[in-house]
């Protein structure tokens, strides 16, 4: 590999930075929930789990907030399971 070719860890770092940017919401609470997931789970998440997370962050904030408050649940069982896992992460 030459010096101009980014390593896998460099690409992962850039991807994570981009993902963090996509996770920025208008609500501090959602920012914290998503940040906690990225800090604690993302690195060990399977490719399938990562796809589900990216689908989750593509949802509208008001819908996300209702899901995380427990006022509503996602129709999609994968999103529902992920919301539950994120809610269960220790502060």
C-alpha cells in the first residue's frame, strides 16, 4: 500500500465522522441517544445492524422522539428492536 491510499481504519474514522454528522438533530436528547449508540455499539455492530441504524436516522425527528419516549413503536420490527436497544444503553 502506498502512502496516499487510506487505511481501513482511516476510512472507518471518516465514515464514523460522516455518520455522526448525519445523527445531529434539532433535539439534544436525540443527539445524545445516537451519540451513545455510536460510541458504544457501532464499532462492533454487524453490517446488517449498521444498515438498520442508518434507516433509523433517516426517520423524521418527531417520529423518532415518540419512539424513544415509548409513546409509539415502529411498525418495522428491526427498527423497533434497535430503538429498544438504544433506549436500554446506560447513561
